[in-house]
């Protein structure tokens, strides 16, 4: 006996749930629309033909050259669930351009020292230089052209800027939280001048004995006395590193 109701296959349901793919032509159209406005200053951006890989987005800025096949970009956007609309692909492409590698000149001019993970297991942190682009903080890796003196000077200048990178202090009971709403990764920049941060915390009414800090890059800093910091690190639910205030100076550069 059969009924008059149609049977819906699971394949049809999956097709409806699966995000619509972003096509190479979608990325090309977005490039034509947004690249002229993004190629400012020393950045040059263009789509060029490649006999082997098809059209390729080329980003050239100072010593940096980045080549991104539009086919790969379309696949990445599809995997990320980007809407295959003009606005959706344009926004995603703009984010790709904003995430391009930081140049030596940009790092020397505007770089800021922050703490970042030293390993994939997120077991330790170290200092590195980042360049801010809006809410994004792009890591600087010295190029082959940057000699030891350039790297040392860039890191020193980035450390000096870090002290003035700004942030917001909030005291909750025995814990002081320091965040940076404009660029989350810059929250740890305050630790480049730890005594200044301690002074701000004291001015807010919290005097810490044996101060320690719980660090999770891209998250607010939590500053507290040793016992409280230990409990916070155990309760945070995500990878973090607990450091004594005196241990900050021993952290290495990445």
C-alpha cells in the first residue's frame, strides 16, 4: 500500500543545507569591483592570467609578493560558507587583502609588540610584532632583506609603541581585566610596560600582591594575585598561560 505523499530523499535535504558554491567568476567580478579601492599607498593588486593555474590575484607591496589563484580563493570561500553574492564575495576578498603579509617597512613604521603563541599546542607565549589593519592584526615575519640591525630596531620601536597602544581596564572583585575593543590581539601590548599597567590597576582600587597574569592571545588579559590567577587559569576552559609579573621580561621573540 502506498500513500500519495512524496518521499524526500536525504540527498535532496543535504543539497539544500549545503552552502551554494562561490565560483571563480564571482571572485573575478569582486576583484574588478574592490581592488581599485584597496590598492592604495604602496600596495598594488591585480588579477593576471596564469597558464597553469588560471587567473591569479597578485598582491605586491614593498618586498612582499603574494600570488593567490582565484580557483583556490573560490574554494576557500565556499568552505567558509561565504554567500555567493556580490557583497558577500567582495567582503571576503577585502578580508583576504587585509590579511596579506606585513612588510618590513610597515612593521618599522607602525608595528606593535604583542604576545602570541609560540607553538601549535598553545603551551607558551612569546613576543612578536604585528601591524594593525582596522580590527585585524597581521603578524610580521622579517623578510630575507631585513638584517639583524633592522629586526632589532623594529622590535625595539614596536615595544615602545605597545606601551601606548591603548585599552580598557575593568576590575571585577580580585581580578583586573585589560582588553582592546578595537583590535583584540593588542590587549597583550600593555604587558610591554608592566609597571604602568600595575599602576593603572592600583589607581582603579585593586592593589595586587605577587601579581600574575593569565594570557590568552586574542582575549583580554586577566591580572590577579597568584592564588586567584591559578584558579582562573584552571577555570578558563581554553588554552592559556599563567605568568608571574617578573617572568615577562624573560619571554623570547618569535
